[in-house]
């Protein structure tokens, strides 16, 4: 039996004869977490909370990888470690860990009006669990100062009535188009986790992977050219656009198995994006194809977590009526959705120019290489 190797989208025997084409992945890998794994994880989180008090404790974050490898259930640690360096043609770029954590809905209480009113105590165990997952990649959780001032390493994403029509995490009434997170930064997150505490409205999560295209066709080749602009997202509508003159490519890295930086709402539908007609034409052709590959079969339930490689896979969600659910064809009131997001970088040395002098986990990039003033 000859050893098999992966190369491009073909599976080869060691003598390089193609055996069969690997199909382009169209959906994330779904992993059902076993009851024992969930219980072990909750116990570990309680132990770490007793020892460190908070998941942002510098000693904990500095030594995070040790804890991840020692304390996570082995199957989960192995899965995330492999995911961290699998950029192959068959890697979709997102994992769905179903039933990862236990959420006591009563203890969670009513959903607060906005993320700013969130009780930090309620985030504690989930912060330890999410950070361990990022630690296993291995990556370090980071926070983005300009984009989420004072948000910390774990951000509650809650529908906010005053921003219901916006293309942000606080929106609800319009579809949130698929996007890679912070496509307007050079130092965007490498990995993201979305932990769903509550989704009574049964909002669909959407994902789109660059790997779902069977091949990089002639139009997609054009996406490697640095001719595309990306304005800052709708969180900054009233602010001055800095870095607006910078143009980047949409695809980068390996030519056959590229990475992607893309925000459909900002790059295609924002009239102020300043896109050239050539860039807009290439993007429109690409988006027509890409839309066919959007995955929307997943409705997250309380306790589910989606782990994403932000260079391979974009994310979004369907429009919804915040605080309303359908029961037997009738709309009835319910508690609003709650999701917790964590973001991480795999290399703190590389981003040092863009981090706070006293805190290498605190990113201060404003817009494509422009450093924020604060
Ligand atoms: Fe996002």
C-alpha cells in the first residue's frame, strides 16, 4: 500500500498518479460534542476561573497554549490544531461544534438591551472555554480597539434596536451579507469563534468558503490584483474615512488554494466605496458565482460554537425579527439572540507595529495600516 498525499484538489498516490479528484467542500465540518466532553470542558473552565479569576489575566493568556493542550478533551484539541494549519483544497475553513457548552437559560436571565449592559460575570466560563479553543490552534485571543472600543477579548453580539437596519453585529432587520471579519484591515483576525448562548428566533447563520469553487477561473484570477477598495464597516458611518485610498487584492497567498479578504456589503453595495468600474465589474461577476456557494443550512442552537478560519471562510446571517419567534404560524415574544465572539492572531510578532506599546494583544489598526489615535 503506497502512502497517499494531498496535492491541490487531487488525491495522489506517492508516485503522483491521480487517484480521484477531491470534491470542493460545500459545507463546514459538523462535530457533535459528546456529553462527557462537554462536562469535562465546563469543569476545566470552572477550575481556571477559580485559579485566575478572569480569562484576560495576563499570566493565563501568556501560558494559554499549555492549558489548551493539557486541559481540553484530546479530540477537540487535536481537531483545532489540525484545523490551524490545514489550508488545503479540501478544507472548508469552518467547524461547527454542536453542543459544546452547557447554557443555563435561567441563570443567563433576560437579554440585556445592548452589549454594553452585559454582566461580565456571565461571560467568565465561556471566555475560558473559547480562549482554550483558540489556544489549541495555536493562536492568541486579541481585541481590536478602534472597531470595538473597550470590548475586551470576548464580545457579546446582541441585536440592538437602534442599529436594527445596520450591516453590523447589532443589526437584525436586514440580511448581514457574508464577509470576512474586518476586511478593511491588513491585520484582520486569523481565527474567529461564535458561541451561541441563545437563538430562540432560530436565525440561520450563513457561511461562504473560497474553497467551494471547483477551480480558480479566469475572472477569479483578476481578484489577485491589488485594485479593490474596502471602506470601514457600518459601525463607522459618521466617521472620516482614513485609509480609503489603499487598494488591496481580494485573493492572496497561494495561487491554486488562495486566501480571501472580502466584504460583499462594503465592497459591492456601498456607493461610497470608490471602486473603479473595472474593479466593480470583476467583483460583480465573482459575487454572482460566489452566491451560489453560500451555505445556510445551519441554525445554531444554544451551546453550539462555530470556529472559522477568517482567511478561508466568510460569515453572515439571515434577517430576523429580534425578540420574536414563530410558534404554530403565530409570532410570539421571546428573549433576543445572544452570541459571543472571540478573535485571535497566530503571530504577535508580525502585528507588533499595530499593537499597543504595553499590550501585544491590543490591536490599534484603524484602516489598512493607519494607526488609531487615542
Ligand atoms: Fe462579522
